């Protein structure tokens, strides 16, 4: 029934709207050049990728690192108009005819979000994505991600033909009202980096958490959990697990070690969340990938020591991060998943730290610095403003970095220079490196 309705309505709409579509295509061609259509892989039904089609609304302007500029700087006046009126979505009717989308369903989001969803958030992929949906008529981009995912799940649970008709009618009304297109301060939605640690669940029970690793970094996490609990009982620390019991070091916390990863599998119902207490970037990423694979439903809360001073209103912090005591971070910082910011480090405005990277105690990351995935920033080092540190690089303790650092390179000293024995990565190594991250 739904497929029949989608197909017939989409074909009719394409025929009736064809003069408008041709006119828009011409306007886009004249103002933005070609291509006229924007094609992007998006996860659809069951998370399978399909190529989503829209009219192009943004230029491809990039900064000096080849990173695309913020949405606001790339959106043209015509693009803004097409978005405000939702006309940019009309080519999606072709996706409907192809059976990749429905007229009504949760909006298809970006492929990288798939690995960031909790299992509850993933339920939005139990139905085909839609051109419009329950979210679009209930506030659209004026909502935060948690609110949107809750509405998506409501739609999945309550979907019916009549609900779809109601959503389609309300969408037409919304488009004329031109309401709720962008979030305040963002030209479009901010990136979804995983569930924000500040969006506290209305929990009555503290989260039962286990720390992976039993060394210094692990003990620092446990100390932060204690400090958080003094303010509000949010966590119940159960103990440590390690990947290999035979490799426990004399200085590791032996008494509270519950076991190795097989213990986690055997006792899945006794804990809610995990935190990675290992201070080596490649190990953080490997452990996160391994544990997420065999424990897909476990939570990875980001843990922020109460003495850290962070502008949380503008910060974007993905899951599994740890921010230690006395860390200071100013505006608009971004931490991707599983970042460790150790005690007393500082992060300047717009600093961006890639997944699994470790910023060691007292390191100073200046404003606008971009650190890629799997980087180790040594104790007390300084990275000057707007520099770029490549994936897998190491900044030695005490170094003062004054230039960009290439992938996989170790830099030492003041000013920091590549360590003599570091050859640039071969192309095969680079591929392995990228596959790893
Ligand atoms: C850069 C680093 C990873 C190199 O480690 P490594 O590969 O084991 O190197 P080694 O210790 O064998 O030292 C190799 C050489 O580099 C020198 N070196 C090492 N680290 C250095 C540093 N940070 N600055 C200047 N020189 C350094 C050593 O003196 C040695 O020189 P030599 O051959 O003339 O004697 C490490 O020294 C470092 O700085 N790690 C960060 C530590 C940290 O932040 N810990 C925080 C824990 S909370």
C-alpha cells in the first residue's frame, strides 16, 4: 500500500512539477554552475547506503587544509531560498520512484552517523527514509538531536497511511509558513557526534560503569567518577577490565580487576557503560572498535571532571571522551569519539581533536588547531594556533610545534622538528593507517 502510494504520488508530482524543476535547474546552473544536482551517499532502510539527490545549494569553498568551510559561508542566497522553501528536496522524488526513499519517513542523515547511534537511535532505519517526516512538522532544525531521534522513533512505532497523509498535509502548510529551518547560530544543523554527555537522562539509577585498563589513565577516570558522584550520584564504578590478565603491570590497580573481556561478555547484564582508561591513541581506537563490535548496546558516556572549565554550550563532545581535572577549553571546541584530554591541558577556540587522540597533562592546544585521529600530544607541549597535526602523529613532551605535522611523524624539541628516524609513511602504510582509523 505504502509503496503503491509513494510510487504513484511521486510520478504524478514529478510530471506536474516538471516546469518548476526545469526552471530551478536553470537557476542553479546559472548561479552555482554545474553540477546542478547534489548527490550524496546516505544510509537508508536498515542502514544500507543509497545516493540521495537534491538541488545543489552550497558552493565547494574550502580552507587552506582542504577542509570545507562552515555551511554558512558556502550557502548562497539562491541556496538559502531553495532550503527555506524545501524546493531543494524535490529531486528526492526520483529516490522515491527508485524505491530508496518514501514520501514520509525519518530524514536520511550522514553515513558517518551510523557508527555513532545507540541501538535506540538506530531504530530510525527500521523504515525507509522520507522526503518529509514527523520531525519536519514538529520543529525540524529548531530541535536538538535527542528530540529529533525521539520523534523518529515515535514515527516508527506509530506509522500508518493516515499519519503519512497528515504529515504530508502539514509539510505543505509548514513550507508556506517557512518555520524552523535552521538552529539558532547554525546555518544548518550542527554535526551529530554521538549523544552529548550533558543531555542527562532522567535516571533514577546511577550508570553502572566499568573502566577498561587498570593503569594511571584508568585510575584518573575513577577519581573523576568519584568527584562527579560527590555532586550528583551519576555513576556506580564496578571495577576494571583488561584485555589480557597476564600483562597486568605491578603498578596497575590489581584489587578491583574484574577480569578480561570474556568477563564482559559473560556478565553483560551487570553493567551499563564502559570507559577506556588507556592513554595510548592507537590502543584507544582498537579497544573501542573491538568492544563496540561485540558489545554493540553498551553506553560510552563522556566523563568530564567537575573541575574542568569548558564552554559546554558551544563544545561538541562525542561519546567515550575523558576530560581530566583542571582542563580549560574555550569556545567551539570539538572532541571526536574517545578523545582523552588529560589534567591541566588547555584547548583554544575552535580546536578540533580527532577520534582516539590523547592530549597529555599541561599541553596547550592553541585556537583553531586541528588534530587528526590517533595523535599523541606529549606532556607540556605547545601547539601554535591554526596548525594541523596529521593522523597518527606524535608531539613529544615539551615540544613547541610551530609548523604543521605530517601523518605518522614524531616531532621533538623547541621549535619542534621531525625525529630523524621518522620516514614519511609509504603509500601502503598510509592505506593501512587509514583502514585502521
Ligand atoms: C616522543 C616520545 C614518544 C618518544 O619516545 P621513544 O620513541 O620511546 O623515544 P626514546 O625515549 O627512545 O628517545 C629517543 C631519542 O629522542 C629523545 N627524546 C625523546 N623524547 C624527547 C622529547 N620529548 N623531547 C626531546 N627529545 C626527546 C631522547 O632523548 C632520545 O635521544 P638520544 O637518542 O639522543 O638519546 C616520548 O619521548 C614522549 O615525549 N612521549 C610523551 C610522554 C607523555 O606525554 N607522557 C604523559 C603520560 S601522562
